[in-house]
C-alpha cells in the first residue's frame, strides 16, 4: 500500500471527525498499528482539533482539557463536572448556628462553584459545537464531486508539519485545513500558494490566530492548480505576490 496516497485521501480527517464508515474505521485502526506515519498524521490532526476546541472553549483551566476532549470524541451528552459542592456545604451547615458570617460565606462559595461549573459546562458545549461544525464543513467538501484534495506534507525545514487543501474546480474556492503547523515567529507569516507548471500563484497570507480558532479557513480562489504549497514569509517584504521564504509544506493534487 502507498501509505502517503492513503493519507492524502482524506481518511485521517474522516476518521477523527467520525465521518468514516465502520469498515473504513476498522481498516484505518489496523493500518495505524502498521504505519507510524499514519499514526503520526492522526495524532497531528487530533492535536490540531484539541487546540481549536480549547480555543473555542475560552481557554478553560488545565484540568478541564481532558473532559473537553472526551466529550468531543464520545459525541455524548456533556456531564457537568463534579465540584465537591455538596460535601463542603454539608460540612458548614451543621455549624451554621455558631456564626452567621460563616454560613453566609459558605453560601457564597456554593453559589460561586455552581456558577463556575455552569461556565465550564457551557465551554464544553462551545468546544463540541466547534468540532461538529468542522466535521460538517469537511463532510460537505468531501461529498462534492467537484472538490479535489491535496495533502501537504512537511519539507526538510519542518518535516512534522502537515496541512490539507480542498479546491473546488467548479467555483474555484480554496479551503485550507491547518492540520499541524507550528506557530510562526512574530515577524513572519505563512502564505498559501497554488502551483501551476512550477509557477506560484498567491492564495493569501494565513492569520495564524484565526487558524488556531478555526482550522478550516477559506483562502483566495484558484482558477487552476497542479499542487499547493505553504511558505514562511517575512511580513514586511516588498512584493508579497512572489515567494521569498522557505517552503514548509507541499502537496500535489
């Protein structure tokens, strides 16, 4: 099996987002055990989803991270986190007569914890909705017969980097999925290019803060393309229509 072609088919995104059939899922899991590069592609995309989920959830405390990911992957009902409120409240209610101030303080703490957990639960829903929206968008693109997909693999400068481009050959719309791209230096920015006969066509600069919150982002249209690439460019270079930086990822249609 050509594992790179298999990865480029979109199976990684389909599996992680729950769009794959049972048969496809079983095959994918078996192949992950055989091919380290497939497992890495899966892990990279899961980490990218994790970043989007935590961003959508409004950067909750670290201990909530596991709960967010569990709910996203399970597709089940969000269960409010245990707060310990009941045990604390019971501890204080039996000595309430000793001090009205202590009782009032306990009630205030109780209300605070309830409010806090309500906020965390809301964050979980936001994170889950963010991933569901992404799954719906990718599912729509994969089902469109006019859409071609290019899996962009890391070059020597950044071998672990990956990205995916969905190009609608009819409408010429281009969507970029930032599977795994490290944060660029403060004075640089990623830029997407369509390649035709070896010549690059600018498809726009990537706002990395946007891609952290929304993995799938629409870029400039491309009338024709044989491949796509992402370079790391200086923000203040004189002619942004021509690449001048290092190529980070590249993939053919």
